[in-house]
């Protein structure tokens, strides 16, 4: 299950120039490789970001250390996601654990919520459905408490994952419920222009429409999926 949360307010305060550059580089890797399904190249890039952040940690001020751990948590999140995308799901739990630890070190609520969300996806991918769903619900509770970009996109992606799970038959969900989940995601993600999430929501809704024979609506939404990729 590929979860590709985009950039947002990962860093708070005034992080050092080096950390800002690494955050920017991580977003370049996302756009250049990950979003073009070049997962191996993206993973190599994220591995390099991880090494550079860890090298910097001992030389940063306390505030910058928090910021560095926030970026490191996001990096581990993406590393785990790339392993899942490459069919290496067994590797993902290790990165979820490192992500959770880095998130705690950062002290940022949104980063902690993202790590819990990531752990939920990892658990579900490894067939621990009940526990994974409980993690998703806990993450949503935390996302609902904030109004920054990360929290808003987290709420939107919660509904996308719910729709995907229903479409895959992993959870007992009706097509009508999947359509509602997709609508929720679109309503949340459109104002913040989270194009990747919008594309995924249209795809989920297209699959649900097709399952109930609404071919025109399915084709319309599938075209929207391509438009927003």
C-alpha cells in the first residue's frame, strides 16, 4: 500500500540552513523520483538524506535538533513507503519504528501523528488489520487537533486509505461508503492543493463507481485521476 504524503509544515521555528536544504532536497526526490514511480532511485536519495541528517545532529542547537528529527521522521516514513512500493514489505516495520522514535524526539504533534499513521499502514500491509486500523484512528484524532498543512493532509489521506481498504476488500465497506470516503478526501485536500491525494481520491471513487455499474461516472473520475497525477 503506497502512502505518499506530500510536504507541509514539517519544520517549525527557525531551523538551520543545512536542515532547510535537506528538507528541500527530500521534496525534490519526492517529485523527481517517487511521484514518477522510480522507487529504487527515490530510496537511494532518502538513504542519503538520512545519513546527512544523522551526521549533523551533534553539531546543532537544541531547537535545530528538534527540527532535524522532524525531517528525519519524514525521511524514515518515505523510506518505509519505498520498501513497500518495491515489494519489500518486511523491511517497512523497521523504518516505522525509527520514524516513531524520530517523531518523539522532534516533539512536533503533527510529526507524531504522521508516524502513528505510517505505523498503521505498515501493520495493515502486514495483515495486522485490527491493530493497524486502531493506529489510523489514533492518528486521525491527533490530525483533527491541528490546522496546519500536515494535519489537514493527514485527515484527507485517512479517508483515502479507508477508501482503498474498502476497494481492496480488506475491510467490509459498501461502494456507497467508499464514494463517501472519497468525497471526504476531496473536500479536505482540494483547498490545500494536495494533487497526489486528489488523484488518489478520484481513483478510489472511480473504482467504487465501476463496481456498481456507473460506468460514465467511473470513466469521468478516472480521467480526473490522470489530470491530477
